[in-house]
C-alpha cells in the first residue's frame, strides 16, 4: 500500500483496497465480498497521511489528508484472529424498526447485503458529537452483535443503491477523521461518517460542493438527439436519481 501511495500520481489515492489475484476488482459486489470474508476490522484497516487530489472536497486541509488501506486478501493461519469480529453469524439479528423507533435521528436502514456484517443508516445528523454518541449507543446494543461495519449517510441518499452509496461515502470522507472505531464485548465495530460536512455541524471550514444535475431542458434535448449521437443503447439521465441530493443556492452548500 505504501509503495503504491508513493508511485507517481497514485499518491493522490485516498482509499486503497488490496484483494487476492483473480478477484474481479471492477465489480463492487465482489470487492464487498472480499472485504466481508477477509478483513478483520481491528487489524486490517491501515491509516496513513499524505497528499490528496486538489479536487477532494472532504479533507480538512486543502490537498492533504488521511488515507485508508484495506487488506482484503486471504489470510495465512498466523494472521487470523479468534475474536468475535471475525466470527460471521448465520443470520442478521438486528431489529430495524426498533432502532428507528429508539433513535429519532435514524430515518431508514439497509441490511439488504449478502453479508450480515454491514449496515447502512440514513441519519438526520445534528452534529458530529451527536453522531459519535449514536455510534457508541448502537455498538452497545444487542442488535449490533453481528455488525462490524456501519455507514452513516444523509437522508437524501438512496441507501439501496450500491453505486450511489459507494460514490457518496468515498467522496465525503476523510478516512481517519470520519472513522469511529469501537470495541464492545470483544466485538469491534467500525462506523463511517459518509454525510456531507459543514461548519455548523462539524466545524468543517472549507466549502462543500453541491451535487450537479441537468435541467429538464437539457435532458429532453439529449434524449431527442440520442440516436443521432451514436452513443449506443439509450441510457436514462441519472439526474432524477440524484435530484434529492441537490441543494438550492448554487455550486456550494451553505449550512
């Protein structure tokens, strides 16, 4: 990982996942399976610091921040751990309705993954400290005995769209700053704050960019010209899917 981060423009990479040879690294679901099957959250997440792309909006400092390396390779026997974090239960025990009722800031939950170790939660974030308190409370809950990884996103995010979740979370985090690691009853929990950041909620002092979408006139014009442009099979504009993420007020979000 460190060699790659020191190789030319690879130094701008923020999250690096290392998988076994033969894994289709272009398939999100395959990568997710490798992480769930091979990663011990207590020992296989490696944080570093260094330069970032100047277009990375989520780092606390311009063009500099933290990096996360994930060792998703198969482990040798002497690398394996006997702690509960690597004991994968057969079925999910979490009660989503109960959690939503207990914690008003939780608006929706996605547990629809092949691995029961991961959960995505859409939250109405009051501030960073409150989110940390929520993470600690969840880690102490019996419902979270089977959970290793919990991702927080804003309520506008479609938590059942893996592509959107991946894009939003990877774009919105400074890995070291936004990772909350908790050990509860020998179960290691990793919470990732993939929400947008602001000064009022996070003391984040840089501008946060707005989501760009096309207006209806542009969409209609492209739809009419599609066959003439030779772009292949018609693809629906992604604007409608991302419209909820767009905030009024221009190119940056002010909160």
